[in-house]
C-alpha cells in the first residue's frame, strides 16, 4: 500500500517547526490500517520492536510491506528503496517468540 502525507496534515505543526517530519505514530497508523485491510479489525496490539531509520517528509510517497499472519506481523515502511521504519506488531495474548 502506498501513501502520502499532505503538507497540511494536522500532525505536522510543531513536528518540527521549519522542517516538518511525519511522526512515527502516523507511519504506524498506516501499518495497522494495512494489516486490518487484510485481516479485519484487530485486538489490542503490542509493538515489541520498532525502529525508525529515516524520516518521511510531507509529500513524499511511502509504501508498506507486511509479512506474517495473525497474531504476528513484521512490517517495513519504505520510500522507494530506502527503509524508513521496520518492526513487529503482535496481537494481545500472543506468546513471545
């Protein structure tokens, strides 16, 4: 799934003045929406591992790759070939690996 955060998105003012960056929580919101698009509504989730490696700027296109199946998914958020964020999402109650 590809997405673009518009320059007028309400998450941007104050994050950061003069050089807005898309907050990590907005990237995670898109990741969860992608998982729900394939699996339906999800129970509460845990994020045992998330790394933010590069910023996403308003107007830049990013896409999401999801691997795995309920109750665990690995994700990657990319801008072209550049890895922006990666990590694991685990449904509540899933056994640790």
